């Protein structure tokens, strides 16, 4: 355990594996640096002991005094058949047991994915009025998944990388059992594993967060039509409080073109991973990147195609 607790505390949960430790560290640094007036109780849940990696994270954030950091080793029950897809690991499901990681006195938890940065004050997010709902999350604009999961379009499909959860209600309604039951009954529907299950189970019990609290990659890249005006998109980018690097363009990749990549690298430089070299920083890619700076954009696009 590291840091000092305060009477008014933001309780934050991260769930990740060792492979994402560097990015987790950047996420924590960005949150602490941009929220000096807030106090944080940070719980990192992993399926394996972080050991020295955890100590590297602790040393990276030792300059801050507004937090407590603890690591919890946890694995979802082995008798459950939890389907995995693509890059997802079992750690994706661990957050469903969030009630196990905080004492009963804690009534609200902010869950954050590890591939994001906090770039502004998040006190308003923590204080958001849930209106009696179980959780709050930001909609993915333009998503077509509602029909597949039998969700009325008016509710939308949300990204679960940023969640504010009413922990008391989560416990009292045994929400974890509801999600696990859906997973067991619908494994073929879970392309985005527990995110799909959370949407299917709780779309009527979800408060909608403004996009600025989870500015995902479709706001920066033309993955699909968003159904928003360009002015709206630009305002969301400008006012972003949390930038979520979901999708393919990860800022720790040398070839990433994400507009907020420099922010990630800036926080990284203040951590014990400051000497990180992207595996894709090859001579070939360095040449491609240099040529992209020199050649006209239309020619670069033509060469890529």
C-alpha cells in the first residue's frame, strides 16, 4: 500500500495483466497529475502477482501524495466458462467482481481501462448524479450492435472502458450473477466479451455519460459514421477529460497516428518505463514515417493502398 488516504476519496478500479503494466502506470500518472485536489484509493486487480512490476509502478507515482495504491490478485471462478475473443484476457471479466475489492462502506467505484489517459479534472465525473441507475457510461456513437444484442436503439450501446458504478446497488441486486448468467447463455454473442454482456443486461439501468469522459478512437479516426456533426466532434476532442486508446492505433506503437500519442509519451517519460522503445521502431518503419512527412498526403495514401 502506498500513499495517504483522505476523508473524501475517489475509489478507482483497474483490471489488467502484466503485459499492460506500462500503460496502467501511464493511466495512473495522468490521473494523479491532472487531479491534484482529489484523493484516490486505487485498486489494481490482476491474475498474477505484479511483484517487481508493481514496485516499478509505485516508484513511478511516488512523487504524488494524493493516493493510496494497492494490488489485489484475483481470478474469476474456474467453474465459469468465460469466452475470450481477439486481444481480450480473463482480466477483462475481473471487474464484474468489483464488490469483492472494496469494503462495504464504499458506495461508488470508478472503473477505468488501462489503455487511456486522464487529461483533466474528473471530480465532476465522480460526483455525477446516477439518477438511481446502476452505472454510468458513454455511448459509442454510430455503433450498430444494439440490434444484435436486442437492445432498443434509443438506449444506445456503451463503451465500458469508463464506468461509474453504484456499488451498493451492484451488491444488493447481485448484478454480477446476472451478467455471468447472460455470458453462460450467450457465448456466441460476445464479440466484445463482458462489454457486450454489460450492455445486454443493464442498458435500461445505465445513465449516459457525456462523450468527453471517454473519448474513444472513432472520434479521431474514420472507423464508422458517428452520426455527429464535425463541429460536435471537434468540441468533444477539445474538451476531452479522458482519452481512451481503444482500437488499433495504440500510442505506444511507433507507427501510431493517434493525435494524442504525444500525451501518452509525455507521461511515459516520467515513469520507470521512460526508456521504452516500441518493437515496431524498425529501420523500415522509420523510413516510412520520414517519407510520410515529406511526400504529399495523396501520394502517401496511394502508396499505402
